[in-house]
C-alpha cells in the first residue's frame, strides 16, 4: 500500500459515471464477495442521511453485527423496520405512528421459528404486521377521516372579537351507531354484459335481500348478507331463452368515509329523495316546476330548486343545500328564427347561426338540455328515419306518438346537437336532431340583461336575504320530514336528515383601521364593511401611474364604457395617479368567439 490516501469510491448516482476509467490497485483490493467485510479504513464513516450513505463504513450488501440497542436507520432504509427511536419532527420518544403500529402488531416477542426470535422480518425490530393482515377488515379509526386541524393544535377557536351563533346551509346526516357501508361484487354465469339485464336478474331476489344499491357490478348495502362472509349464491331465470343464471355475491370490503364510493352512495340516496319530492332534474340540479314563478311580461319562468351535495366532513357527513333558480324562457327557437327573418331577410341564415350556435336549449317534453352545435338547413320534420322497431317514421309522427306534441311548421330546419363525452361513453355516437318549435331558449339574452325592470323583477325572487334563505332551506327539510315515501326510504337505510341547519360559534372582529400616507386614516362599520369611501380623498403610500392601457368592449356597451373611462380619468388625480387616455377596441358583440 502507498502512503497516499485511498482514492474516493463513487457512491450513489455517481457509481455508473466512471466505468470507462481503469481501476487502481486500491480499488482492486476493495473488490470482495457479497458478505465479505471491507478492508479496515477503506471507507470513511459518513454522517447524516443521504442517498446511498450508510453508517460506520458499512458497505453495500454488508450487514454489521447486531447490537443490543437498535440504531436509527438512515439512507433508503429510514422508514423501514420497526425502530422505536424518535424521528425528526416528533415530540420525543416513540412517535404517534410508531405507537399505533405497535398496537396493531400481530406477532409476539417470543421466537416463531424464523431464526431471529422476533417477528420474522429479519431486522430484529419491534413486532409489525404483514401487508395483507388487515385486508377486508379495515379498522374504523380516526385516521380515515379528513383532518383540518394540525396535531399540535388543541383548539382552533380564537379569542378576539364578539362571539355570535351563526347557521350554515348544511344539514347533518344522522345514522345509527356503528353504521357501515359494505361493498359486494356480483358475478353471473353465463356472463351477461347488458347492465339492465343484470339488474333485472338480481332484483328478482329483492324481497330476500336487505336494502341495496346495484350498479351492474358492485352491490352496496349496510347489512351483511352472510354472518360468516361466505359467498351468497342465487339462481335467476332469464326470460329471453329460459336459461338459469347463477349469481354469486362476494364481499369485497367495507367502504371508508374517504372512499369515492362512500360519497357516491349517499348522493344516490339523495337523488331518490329529490325524485320522491316530485322535482325535475334539469342539467345536474333538481327544480320544482309546480312552484314556478311566471314573469309573463318578460316571457320568462323561474323554477325554484336546490343545488345539493353530500360529503364527509371532519366529524360527520353533511348535506350542503343551496337555493337555486332555473331561468326558462317561454319563447322557442323557432320564434327566435322568425324574429331574425323579420329584421334581416338577406342574411337570415348567418343571423340565425350567430345568435343560436353555442346556446343551450331545453325540451319540455323530457326536461333535458342540449347545446346547439349546428343547423341542418337541408333537413325538416317531414324527414323519415328508422325507428327502434325497424320501420320508417317521420319526426312529426314520432313526437305526436311518443310525447303527444303536434308540430305545426313542417318546413323548419332541424337543430344539430353533438353528444357529450358522457353520452359517448354510454354508447351514443351520432348527433341528436331537434325540432326548433319544441326547443325553448334558456338563460338571458344581452337585451334582457340590459333591461333594468326585468333584472329588478327577477331579483325579488332570486336575491334572498339570510332570513329568507334560512326559511327556504327549512322548508326543504320540512318537505323531507312530511313525505312518508322519503321517510320509508331513509328508514330502510337506517338514516335520517337533521331538521335544523348546522349551527356553530363565530366571531365578529373589530374594524381595522386603514392607513394612508401622512395622516390619512379610514375605518368602516360592522354592517357592510365597505371601505370604498376611503378613496374619495386619499393619499397612497406609493403611486404607480397608468399611462398606457386599453379597453375592449362590445358595440352595445359603448356608452357605459365611455362612462367608465371618464370616471377613471376623474378619480385618478385625487389618488395621486396619472392616468392617460386609453386605446379603445370596439367589437361587434360580446360572444367568446368574437374576443378570440
């Protein structure tokens, strides 16, 4: 050996970067068989954690002799094993995670025949559990629930301000103690792909099974089908050919509150509740057409409804309910096309496409909404198509026979609506052709939004103060309580909704003082917290001039845009700002495609 210090051996990611150079004599001496100890002093002891770094000169693949006290692991093995040493960031001693794992240990400290006298994992550490030890028997511990409070924080309550009691638009979902949701898998022999047939074959045994929800593959229930969790075998007769179908139901697992299926189950139950309240599904929310408000002077209808969602919160499952209104226009697409024809006959087709393409329309015969993607000018209601029975049928005959709707204009073009991604996944491939006479406009047009009297009349119903909103939400809870069908549905699942809104304590903080340059100060009141008046005569700490700016506006908004620009030029000097005259860009309309 030479007197020079031994060369450093590349470690970690650098090991593979020096393959092209020749080995030195010291490096050749370091070559050894797996398990052979390295020469003394070959590797320096490394401190701290790092990738590929081991304590006490331990080489790769070398296991040092075990000592009475286990060492703190480093490097890649930092989280492995069952070391009871305190980890960085813990409060000292065993961490909370180590204590919980030790409490779940399945092994014992006595010898189990694996040669190490511990738990058979080869590290001589505290007993641990196997990867599949708790499969199918999940523990309902608090770790499964989302937590919004740090572990080192005992309370999130504040101390300042004035304490008050407030209500939120949430209702508690109350279940019996130890309520659990179980998931089963349903297999059928021979195999059947049609979901409707699968549901029909299983629902034959509905009377012999507890309340359940079946989506074609998974079955969800709150009652165990077999005390010993053995597969349940049922037989059903297929009506098409009389063949016996063997149905096997196997337990998969208990659904945790944080699982997707847990929330999905409650939303399915909520959907049944809304349907039993005689509410109609429009889009994604439910509305009550029987309680509609007619604004005949403006050709509008307001359908009151609710936007609902059930989710697992920190301590319980809560139903979020928000008051909503669906604005429906009583004018049809055909009437809109007729108005365009009266205004500009020469540009009739381009005018119709301009105001209709991209709009959402609603068909009252099935309460479904569609997006207008194109207008088929060469197709009319007298066109024939092949019905589900294989016979030719015109659109006039179809709507009159199925929906009892009479089409008066036989020469109107048809609207084209392309299927959505969800409809494509369901098997819908071709476009949907709609009759303009049966399609009603939704939303508000630009002219309607600019009508002050219209917006004021709508605001009397849609803009509710807290007292009115609370009264409306309590009416929703009352309808659930007084409906016997809903109560029977919830009783089968051992569930019920709380009658009152969720209440909790809150604090009204004292008004803050807003400071400006010099002696400028401003405060606000508790009632509205409006601090806009501070800028009427205000000195700012720092001022940024706005000498170059632009305004993009639609042609119909030219007047209000000019008022806005004049106001900016007027209030700028009082704030110490220099605001230059902007460049203006006027557009023909305010459609998104025009801005692009």
